[in-house]
C-alpha cells in the first residue's frame, strides 16, 4: 500500500493546516443537526439544503479533484465559495481515470501524472499498472484515499458546496479501459478476465459486480454522516454498453447500504446528451441529469415527474463565457434545479481557476464566467422560487422572433423573465473527414425589447438586470389593471433578465 504522506500529495501540509483552521472556525454540521440534501417538500423540482430552498449552480473542475494527488482541492473549493457557487461534481478514485490527451483537454484533472493517481483500492507489491506504479489489490482498501475523499466532502460542506459523487463512467475507448483498475491487466485478483470495456458496466461477471458493489457500499458507509452530497450512478451510461439493468442494480445497492441509516442521500441518474423523455424511472431516482441540453427541453419533457432536473455537464461548445452563461440562465429559468458548467480553467497548477485553456480544448471557463454564474445564483435566491413554475403565458408579445424567452412565475406575486440571443449550431469548416464541431452562436447586436405582459390587477416593481455585471440597469413601478401593460428594457447585448414583484 502507498504510504499516507505519498497519497496526500504535494499540498498535504497546507491541506491539513487549512482543515484544522476550518474545524476551529466553522463547526461542521452533523447528521443529527442537518438532514442531507433532499427534494423540497413543497416543490420537489428544487432542493432543500440546511433548511433553505436551494438551486445548485456551479462552474466546476473536470471531476478529478480527489483522484489527482497534485490537485489542491481546498484552494478549488474556496474559489467556488468566493463566487457564491454551491456545487461540484467529482469521481472517486476507482474504476475510471483518463490519460493525457483524452478529449483534447489540456492539463486534464482526470489524467493524473504517473504515480499520482489516488485510488480506493490499495496498491499491491506487483509492478505493472498501465498508468504507472504497481497493480491494484481489489480486495484491499486504500485508507489514505478514503481519508482524502471524506476530507474533500467535509471541506466542501464547510463552504456550503454540495458534492455530486458520480460513482462510475463508461470506457469510451480502449485507451481508457487499459488504465482502469478493473481491467485484469491492472489488478492482482484476476478480476475482469474475459471482460472487455463494453461489458464492464453490465451484469455479465459476478466477481466484477461484487467488487463494484463493495466499492459502492464502502463509499456510502464512509460518507453516511455528510449532509452535502448526492450520488450519481454513472456518468453518460448511454455510451459503451452500459445497461439499464446494471444501473438499477447499483441503485438498489445504494438503497441497501443506506437502509439502516437514519438519513438517506438522494440518487441521480444521467439520462442522455440533449433532451429526451425519461422512460420507466427507477423508484430510487430523485434527480434526472442531462448533458448538453440546449435548448433545455429536458425540463419541459420531464416536469411532470415532480423530481429535480439537472444539466450537470456542458463544455463542448467553444471557449466563450457568454455561451455557458446563457446556457445556465436558460436552463434554470426553464425550471431546472441544477447547472454545472465544465470548467477547464481549473488544473493541478491552477486550482483557483486561472488557467487559460488553449483553443484545442473543447470548452472554456474563467473567473469572469464564475462571477456571472454567481449573479444567476443571487438572482434566483432573491425570489421565492419554491412557489414559482415555468410559465411564459403572461408574456403576450414583444419578444423578437430570433430571441428566446424563459420565465418562472407565481401569478400575481413574482415573475422572473430571461431573454437571450444565442443558438446552438455546428462549425462545418472542419478539415475534410472530421465531424462538424459544436458551436454556440450569439448575436452581438444591440437589442431593446418592449414586452407586453398580462398580470393580475395590482401594483408591481420591476428591475432589468445586466447578467454580466449584476447591476440593475432600470427600475420602475407600475399598476396593472385590465389589459396588457408594456415594459421597455434598457439597451443590451447577448441577454438580459427581468424581475417583477408585487409591491405593497
């Protein structure tokens, strides 16, 4: 087994000191003091977290904060907190990691340097792991990794950050299967023999399933007292042969592991890229996650399930901040419960998110984007969104035909309107033989709208919000009587938000 000092990485002293100071300054909630994140009892499209109605919004690193020993997760989580963001997505070190060059991601946090992979299974004394170092013993836990995972969740909790723990991921190509500890070439137990990458997340091999179940039970048991997490069964299970039956089995494993616990954690399932109708949902699933759901039709298609709908991965639409700002606002104002932009500005050398991703990286991320998503978070938190529903029927006109409008409404009480001028598309100018690259086109022309609104009789206050600066650019008071009223926006580019509340 690798020694604890080696596993804790280059920042072990800093992490330990920061954790101690945090423990002295901020009491960590206990299971008795706070229920884990759950669906809000009055509106299960949203969350209740530490007794507050909650929407989860972030721009987070590429899921390697725990498994990459060179990543200082304390600095990373502090950056999220400083921007008012409250979510991160992470994979435990276990069945899946990536290699340099995967998906053209520069300085990929999921691709640790040789011998810097922190894994839940202990190393053996036998050399030969394809990713560097000794092979793994799938019957022995590496307690140092479990300590690192638990510390990550605790540090996130101290900062009000919820952790999505995505337990598994399909093996998109042979190169990724070649470095998995579940590949028989990388463990000393002979487990996985005769299994290829498209069989690894199925019910075909009982010994492999037993290892997977044991890992799930171990993680769930070790994190039982943490209130700031939920479990996603598998990232993108619609690739590489992952079966629905296997996903249902893992859901049942989580349920069984938590059966005796006083408090249970939510379970999420990743449904698709884009938008589709959820079919025959498993009884344990409370969060249905989508990737690249732009436009956010996934919310409307599944709203009647009365569960949380999430967009928990973006990041393949180019590098512009406006792309992911619009996608975040668009999804949340459509009625979504969580948004996670895949932020490539976080690396093992830039845990505060200041790395500038090169043009070859498929997405972007920046301090500016995180600031803008913090504005979205503040906007939603300024509303009693538990009483609101997706509804644009009160908007009777004034939206340009090339624009998109989303709205949440509590009739006669509060309204949130978002208008943007962006559309997903494809760059067909790629070299011969390459597929068109996804892009997101945003009009840069100056815009101004005159919305015709039909509101119940009463007095109201309205404010137009600049989504980049957070400034209220224009306010007005008005009285609604019979017939529509007209509100004119200030001049803007790209997008604008409007908040209306009944006044006393």
